[in-house]
């Protein structure tokens, strides 16, 4: 390419500009758009809302639990997708106030619904996760989410 345009590329300054432009263009994020889906689940007086975006192997979104009329926990979720299971973390502000908390988060895709899993939680270096020795329970769950229009 330099042989075809020798007069344009004869200065070092021009080379720096060209390299900067090529580097900037190569670092642009891809234009893939993964739409968010919205879900709701009701258990007695409590209602949970889930805004979920899934890509190939990961998920992220927003999760809120409204405890009747007394308060809510609200925060961000993120994690990995393995088959029909989404496992990650929930970072939230508790309704009682205080500091941001982290807890493990698991969903099972069951047809058109998502079942919120629960299980034994262990801590390693103060990071909570589900125990690898005990299976996550998706049978007797508090919330079963169904998609809603938003």
C-alpha cells in the first residue's frame, strides 16, 4: 500500500495518525444487540421482577423483590449460562438499608418459565456461592417467573 501512495506516507507523523485510526476502528465493540426480557413472579404478598439479557454464554440484568408493602431488595444480576441453567451473583441493596450485599443467584429455564433456585451457601474469602456438594433445588421454589410485556 505504501508503494502506491509514497507521497502520503513519507512522514512519521502520518504513520502515527494511520496507526491510531486503525487501532481505534479495530477496538470498536461489535454491533450485536441482545434484547432484554422482562419477567414477574408472585409468592403470597411478595412480587419479584426480573429484567434479563442473555447472550451466548452469559447473562446480566436487574432483579427486584418487593416484600408486600414493607420494602424491597433491588440490584444487579450477572453470571454464566450452562445449558438451561443460569448461575451467577445478585448484588443488591437490602430493604433494611446498610451496605450493598452479594448472594448467589440461580435460575432454571423450564419451558417458558424461569425457576429461582435455592441451596446451601458457602463462603470462601467472604464470597458467597452455592455449595458444590449440595445440588441446587429448583422444585420447591419461592418464585417461578413468567415473561411479561414491557
